[in-house]
């Protein structure tokens, strides 16, 4: 089982990583970075400030992970889960 970090932000472009910190930390506690993956949630992300906003704010949270954990969330988990070629 895995989960996507996606669509957690409100439809308000003024949200910050701090608004999602507790949810992302809880997901990391439950699943660990090896079973979580970043999801862009495009085009719905446009309602929350756009893809760049989503990526920037969530990256601030993912940057607190180890390099291996960050790599897993930002691509490694999806590569394994969807059997993609790296």
C-alpha cells in the first residue's frame, strides 16, 4: 500500500507549507517515505496557487527528510509503484 501527497491544500493561494505540516508528518509517520509519493494534482493545483506554489511549499517539507527519503517521495516510490523505468 502506498499513498500520494496530493490535493491537501485549500483553494486559496495564500496557504503555506506550515498549513500542511501536520498532515504530511502524519502521512510520513504512517507510511514512511518509501510508500509515499508526491502528486502534482494538476490541474486542480491551479486552484491552490498553481503547480510552482504546490511544488515549492511541499518541497520545504520534503527537504527535511534524509536525501534518500526525499528522493523516494519525489520519484523513487512512484517509479517502483508504477514499474517505471528510471
